């Protein structure tokens, strides 16, 4: 079962983000607090949205998708950028990942969004195979750049 996240899901979402960071070999990078997630997802002006995959039998959270809107200047419409998609190892193979992506694709179609995009680590072959089996294609002509920490502060302060 897929459903929109609610404020009561924040502790579980936080735990799932920590699990994802461990899986991606970067636990030190997952610094968001539950309070930050609560504000981002359910504050006065939400910056992001989340959906939960819940196991039909146990009712336990199996995974989540956290996403936000982007905008294509070329297409002239919004799209969805999927920041995180994670299904617990014990629940993999049960259709939860596909169901989460199906729900996001349904939102795109329903709202007239023309893109559903995300990034995947190049070593994550199980995820890459899964995404390609759904019809997703890598955008390998693009390279992602990121400013964080000292480099971001230096540029932002004019140094």
C-alpha cells in the first residue's frame, strides 16, 4: 500500500533516511533532524513531499519516497525530482519500489508534469537495473555538480 506521509511518519522517515545513508556508505552525510524534516514536509510552506510504502500484511513501513517539484524551462512545466527512494532490505522484491514510482508517475500524469527525475549512485547496479527495467534511461550526457560546506560558504560570502 502506498499513501501520502503524515506528520506522525516523521520519526520513521528519519530512520529510513539514516538506513539509506548507511546503505549508500555515507552515514555522516545524513544530518537532517526530525524537526527539520517535519518543517520541510509539513510546515507552513512545505518544501518537499513524501509517500510511504506500507507492508500489506504487517502494516509496517517498508520504504518511502521523498520528492519535490522542479521546473523545466524547456518544457515550461513542473516535474518531480525524487530525492530519496528507499525500501528496507527485508521488503525488497515485494513491489514497494515500483509502487512508489508508479504513484509519483501517476501524480505527474494527473498534474501535467512532464518529467520524473532522480539520481542514482553509479555503483548501485541493483537500483540501476530496476530503474532501467521500468523504462528509465540514464542522462549520461550530464554531470551533476554540487557546492556544500566550505565551498558553498566561501562562494556565498563572496570569497
